C-alpha cells in the first residue's frame, strides 16, 4: 500500500478528523512545541552571551533567527487547521532550558569547557525538537493537514541542520580545545 495519500483521500479523512483523538493529540503537541519555541527565543540569547567561541556564538545567533521563524511557522500551522494559536507549557523544554542554565552556571566564564557544555545542552534541545517536529509532520500528514505538514517539514529540516552545525563546531575546535583546559 502506498504511503502517499491523494488530495481526495485527505479531504475525505479531514471530514471526521476534527473529532478524532489523534487530532486532539496533534493539537496538544502543536501547543507544546509552540511554547517550547517561544521560550527558546529568550533562552538562546543567554546561551549566545555565555559562549566564549565566536563560532559558537554565531551558530546560536543564526539559530535564534530561525527559531523566531519557527514561531511564525507554527502560528501559520495553527491557522491552516483552523485552530487558535495557544501555547501549553512544555515540561521537557522547560527542563532542557534549565539544564542549559545549570551548565552555564557550573562552568567557568570564558572557558571552552563552557562552550562544550553549551553545545551539549543545545544538541539535547535540537534532538527534542527533531523528534517533536518529525512526529508532528507525520501526524499532520495522517490527518490530512497538508499545509501544516509542509510547514512542520521545513522546520524539521532547519532543526536537523542546526544539530549538524553544533556537531561541526564541537568536532572542529571546541572539544579538542576543551580537552586541554585545566579546571
């Protein structure tokens, strides 16, 4: 059986989709990631300010601009399915942001080790977002929300690219330099 659905199939499915438990889950998860992205727009500048490496600071600042766009895309996704834009506290992201704050507090200002910790925290956040957007994109497709699926896919790709960028920064300079840094 083909995994590609026709537009007619989507329209047929969408007629009863608003009443489904899966639709309710999808909307709940959309609210969750919306809260997460909104809060990242305040957490990322703090991470950038705490970074020592200009390369890391630049990567975080670039992703901040993308994150602001993610918020806008999510708002469009809500609109595309006829739902009010609402945030619901994302406990997972709240915990990941708190962990990032603790890493910064527990490492020496101006140290490359702090940068390694910021990358670790950042990649945990990216992996959470990749999982969330991948799931949401798939659910949107199943529910026949084609426009939302496209919006979520665009963000998913940016999250994957951000993760790759953090890996490159870590592997090309930060980790090796941090390994030589004294306590």
